[in-house]
C-alpha cells in the first residue's frame, strides 16, 4: 500500500517495480494519489486556480501528476492487471483523490 506517496517521486516506476518484488503472485498493490484528470485540470486553468494548486514554493511537493489513464498505463507496463479505481471528493471528475487497486499476475 502506498498512500499519497507516488506523486512525490521522480521515478514512480521504481516504486511499482519494487512493490512487485514484495508482492506474491495474485497479491494486490493499492495506491492513493491526487486525481488529475483532463476536466479537473481544465476547470483549474479556466478558474485561475492552476498556479495556487501547483504551488512552486512547496519544497518536496508533488513532482508527478496522475490521471486514471496515466496510472493505469504505469501499472500495466509493470505487469499489474485488474486495475480498479475509486474516487474521493465532492464532485465527479473534479475529485480530490483516487484510490487504485491492482493485482499482480
């Protein structure tokens, strides 16, 4: 389980690869990370809230930003299957966070 961690890594693929070494076949990897889908980013840009959201003075802040598509692609390339998502937030497609559960082949 990696909770709100993957977005802080320069090389998130390494987290997924290391987890694969620790998980038995048929085991699960659960990742939570802030949600960054197209519509959410568009709303942030149009509303003028993009700069505060991606604050440049936050040392050690978020380095990578994930959508369902990008996180799925990362997991698939490393051998994970049965990738499922749940979301947390007030409005659909403007969610704050996503929870991803995937299975190791």
